C-alpha cells in the first residue's frame, strides 16, 4: 500500500531540494523513494508559479471577485459621469 505524505512534508522536501540538496540525499535522509522526491519537484516545476493548487484556487477566486467589483465600479463611474 502506498504511503501518503501531507502537503507540508512534501513542500518541505521541495524547498530543501531548491536550496541545493540532491533528490538522492533527501530520499536517503527522509526514507522516501528517489522517484517520489523527483515527482514532487517536477510537479511543482510544471506549475512554474511555485504555488500550491490551494493557493492557485484562492487566487483565482480572488481574481473573480475583484473582476466583479471592477465591473460594478465601471458602471458606477459611467452613471456618475452622466450626471
């Protein structure tokens, strides 16, 4: 049965890798597979932003809310300009 690691642990391993530790060294030190470390790093690299999926979702929700507010303000400005 595969072992499941929490997000904080994965992020810690990724951060250590980015700070210069090798995937092999991290795998030995934390008793996890080399391919597991490599997979975590690659998944975040493909994301390119370095943000977690939860952070991306929160930013997308914020963007949607701010876009809605922006539309309301544009309409209000148009209304006030007509006066």
